[in-house]
C-alpha cells in the first residue's frame, strides 16, 4: 500500500516538469518507474538497479553513436 502511495506521489511532479524541465522530471521519473516495477514484479533491489544501469549505459552508447554519426554526416564544407 505504501509503495503505491509513493508511486502516486512521484507521478504529479513527473508530469509537471516533463515538458519544460526534463532533467528535473527524471529525478521523479526514475523512482516512479522503479516503484511501479516493484509493484508489478517484486525483485531484489540489486537486480533492479543492475538492470537499470545496464539499460542506461546502453541507451547512452546508442545515443552518442547516433549523434556522432549524424554530426559527421552534416559537416559544413
């Protein structure tokens, strides 16, 4: 019950900041997703944290590769 209340508590500021201050919204979004995941399928915190770190590193690597590829294709000559 308390975890559901925490999730609802993070939902409002996430929606409030998402369109204008995405970086601030992430501070609420990440705990919200982790709480909702825990509600759906309870697991150990270490497993959840490890999965989140791996997903984040993979996302950053793909994003950086696309940005560098895009930047190299659009150089001013």
